[in-house]
């Protein structure tokens, strides 16, 4: 009887994982933002940076909402948080259809309201699935966020067709309803495993590796370690580079390669594949070679590619390949960091500890798009921004060299006692 219940739990966890991916696909549609950038600039008669402020607000709101989502989950469970996320996200995008009179309305709806919804929803599958899959930590965190990276793959061509067919602002109404249905539907499957539950036949490792503390930290204890801030910096720096490309992918393709708008939209879809694939593949590689070495590899690779982009960008094929790799590294940071957090601070409170760390995504979501937008507005060229980003990535490679797990002696007594 117990075995039958355990098997049912194993079956349930894969259903929950599937629902989590569906939720992330809907939330990750925000990465199709660059499809709207040129039409919005034309509609409002304004520059790149003013329009891209909407995207920056959404990512900044996302970062802080994810932290509060983690706190809320600890008290009320994942389902209510996910349901609230679906309502806020869907309503925010839908209400953006009424933003034609003022860019400020777009900031409040697509930017702030939808951004809060995305943040609340994003943390739910990540924190929930780590608890359901203690036996596949790196694998499942990659899967949990791969859907988010793939969101633009589906959304970009659909949004492009809708903008051309029904108009820019009615497109927001249609997409808002679609996102609401997807996220709320997936939210109904979200739940934590029973207390003390483990997969059938799996036993936790008695001896932890040199890259794991084996301790479940409370949020306060994690914030007392310098390692939490080092991981925050790793995520912030990695996101800054990738999100700059994501925010301007469609215009970059038109400017550098001279392709038609319909062809440029394919770059958005191509890099969304890279985003999704990177979240899984880099996370999988981190299980083999270590999380920090994955970050070192990604930083050095991005430094070289950003430096070469102004030279090779005239070829759409090469632009697509380079952008694919850069954005795969961007996705790889999100695929690897939840497991990195669990290695250093334990999986029990990952919703709060990693949720607060996602504020790095929010701040980088301001810096990256604004950097590339301001540089383009000033020079009418993307080259300067690419060289700056190459330098940032090169300097960032120092951080993986110095980061290491917190010492067990530094663990708060209550945490050490809980482990014992």
C-alpha cells in the first residue's frame, strides 16, 4: 500500500513538472518584447530608451515580486501564489491594450502590473520542483526554467502576425487573455510534497561534496554569508549581457544585417530556443563540472562573442549563431543558479533565498536594456554597447574564481541543529 502511494507521488511530480513548464512558457512570453519595440516607438513617436523602459520596469518588478512570492509560498503554499500571478500577469497585458493615449499607462500595465505577476509566478515552479525532485536537482531546475526561455519562441511569430492583422494594442488584449488561461490553469496543479516525502528508492547522500554545505540555511543566515552576495553578483552580471540582446533582438537584426522585419522576427525565435536550451544544457553540464566553472565558461565565451558581434553582425546567419550562444549563456545562468543556491544554502528555504536573489535579474533588467538603448540613441550604432558588454563579461570572470561554499562553522546554531 505504501509502495502504491509512493508510485502515485512519483507520477504526480511529473504532472506538476509539466504544469510548471506550461506556466513558465506563458510567463516567458515577456521575452518577445523586442517584437513590440519598433511598433511602439512609432505609435508613441519616441526613442528606443523611452519604450524599453516598459521592459525594464517589468523585469525590475519581477525581481522584487519573486522574493515576496517566495515568502508567501512559505506561509500559504504555491497554488495561491501561482493563481494570483496568473490574474495579475494576464490582466496587466490585457490592460496594456488601453495604453494608446499615454506611454505611462503602458509602464503601469505591461511594466509594473504584469511584471509583478511574472515574478510571483516564476518562483513557484522553481521552488516547488526542487522539493519534488531532490534526486535530480540540476536537471529539474534546468527543466523548470527552460519553459520560461522558450516563451518567446511561440509568442514572437504569433505576436508579429497579430500586430500586422489586428493592430498593436488589440494584440495585447488577445495575449492577455491567453496568458491568464495558461497560468491559472497550470496553477491548479501546483502543490508541495508531503512533509518528509522522498522519491521511492532514493536516499540522501550521507557525505556532501566539497561544493555543497549540506545545511539548510534560513534567509537571515544566508544573508550573513558573503557567498550569497557573490551568487547575486554572478546572476546580475550574466543577466545584464543577455537581456541587452533580448530587449533589442528584432531591431538589432534589422540594423546590423539589413533584413526585413519578418526575417528579423526570426532572430527573436532563434534566441528564445537558445534561452530555453541553455537553461537545460548549462544546468546539466554544471552537474558534471561544477556550477562556478560553468559561469566562468559562460563569461569568457560571452566576452569573445560580444567583441566580435560588430564585425560579423552584417551576416544574419552569423548574427543569429552568436546571439543564440550569448542568450544560451543568459538562460544557463537561470538554469544553474537555483541548484547553485541549493548547494550552498540547502533546498528547504530556496523559495525565499533564491527569490531574494532574483532581484539581481530586476536590476540587470534595467541596466542591460538601458545601456544598449542609450548607446544606440547616442551613436545610432550598437557597436559601442557590444564592446562595453564584452568588457563587463571579461571582468565578471573573476567572480567564479573566488566563490566557494560557506563554511559550516558559520552556520547559525539553529540551522546546524536542524541538520543534526
